[in-house]
C-alpha cells in the first residue's frame, strides 16, 4: 500500500518570521479565513443585498474564489509541507514564502475588484501564484529524484490552465469560465484521490494497530496503481465535453470505484478518533458527489447544484479541513490530539453541505442555513488554529 510520509523535514538555514517559517502556517490559516469570509459574502450577493459590480456573472466569481482561492491556498499549504518531508529538505520559508503568499493574496483582491481593475491587469496578478508554487515544488523533487511525486507539478500546470479559462471569459472573450471552474474542481478531486488514497488507509492502519486491532488491508491492485485517478480524469472529460448519458455512466462508474476503495478502509472502526474518521467522511463525500453528478447527467430533473456542493463543500471542504487540522498539529510540534471544538467544526461543515445538497427542497431557507453552518465550521477552525500557526513550535524546534 503506497503512503505519503508527512514526518518532519530537515531544518537548515534561517526560517525568518515565525508565520513564514513553513508553508502550512500562512496558507492553512488563510484558506480557513477565505472559506469563512467568502461564503457569507456570496450569500449577500446571492440574496441581492450587495453587488460586486463585476463585468461577469457573480456565480463565476464565487466558483473561482472557492476553487482557485480557497482550494489554491490549501494545495499550496499541503505541498509546501509535504514536499520537504518527501525530499528531506528544508521548508520554503522567509522571503520566497512571503512572495508566494503575497501573490496568492493579491490574486484574491484583484479578482474581487474585477469591476474596477482592467482584465489585462487582473489576469496576470491572479495567474502568477500557481506557476511559482509549481517551481518551488518541482525544484526539490527533481533534485532528490522523487519522480513518483513529480506528477503534482503537471497537475499544478493543469490547474493554472483551468484558472486561465476563467480569466478568458472574465476578459470578455470566449465562454470558458464554467469549463475552467469544473476543470479546477476535478483537479482538486484528482489530488484528493491521489493523496487520500495514500494517507487515509495508512493513518487508519497505524492507529488501529496502536489500539490493538491490527488489520491486513487488501487493496484492489488496479485501483491503487492508477485506476482511482484514471476514473476521475475520465469522468471529468466526459462531464465537461460530453454532458449527458455517457458522462452519467462514467461518473457512476467512478463513484463505484471510489466506493469500493473506501469500503476496504475499515471506516467504522475509526469512529472513536475524530481526526481520523473525518478523513473517511471527506472521502465518502467524494463517492456521494460523483454519484449525484452522474445521476444529474442521466436525469435532467435532478438539480446539478446538489452534486456540485457535495463535491466542493462536502468532499473538498471536509478533506481540506481534515488534512490541515492534522498536519498543523504535527508540524507545529504538537501531539495529534484534536482540540475538542474541532469535532464541532467537522460536524458543521458536513451539516452545512447536507443542507446545501438538499436545498432544492427549500431553496432560500436551506441555502442560507447550510451556508451559515459551513461558515461557522470554518470560523471554529480559524479560532482554534490561529495560535497554533502563528506561534513558535511547541517543541522549540524551527519550522
């Protein structure tokens, strides 16, 4: 069974300010703040209480900021934390990290001010973040010969292309914005399929062994040797380019494959450990979301919004919170003992997602209630993890 090592990297050189000593610090915190701020703002726009004065649909802004803003920060924080572990190199810290973070932040401001700033200025500001992240990730991977993980570099390149497709429409060009958002969503799901498939069974096996419940996982070979990723890519291609029955079948097959994968991970045995079961819950949302999207392609009467939010607010939101809440503890020198309020945060995120998935039954009530619950979950995360990511490591080491 393949695993991703998230142990401590080597420490060399000056780390700079504590907040910029490692990528998980600024990017995990700002991903949480982005989620907690942008969704309430979107609800105000959706209700018609305020407007952003954008030259394109506000829904495009919402989708872009949750996928490339929130998702982009989470991806950056994860890779900048994981790559040093894979390569036994020092964290990206100090000035390079400050520049990268400034580019991400500038992108959020520029895209939101798209009604004031010209498109020719907004696009390069927002598009600058991901290529620099890819460079900072590729350099140590190539130097260490970690070719197995180099796949994340072309994935980031594809993520950049997806972002560019949104900017093409924002600039008044072709109608490519929705395609870009969907491509961005599926790229994040692809990363979850890759990373989740390594860390969830590994963490589960290790914890159950410590509980005196050793297990002998029997992974399905072709799924773990690329099948899990291939079915996501195939489903993405079908949904984006050939929506309808063919895409519906491809998506249902993808849901079946990932459901079979999850079924072998002993999920019910993790219920006593919230920091572990939340990973299983996040992966379950992937299965549910793919199935709902498949059904929406087969049954036009089924609102596609249910599937969209199962995949984004549910799968991506839950997995991002699960990984960040775990990694931030370990990489700040703390034991993996989940702060008690985080159980509430986990529940609120999934409860908010469930209400949003069911919102076609009572659109205004469930949309607002679901959005507020999801936001509340992220506010809890921000409050709990603010001191963890802004203060020095608990064990006195750098990073």
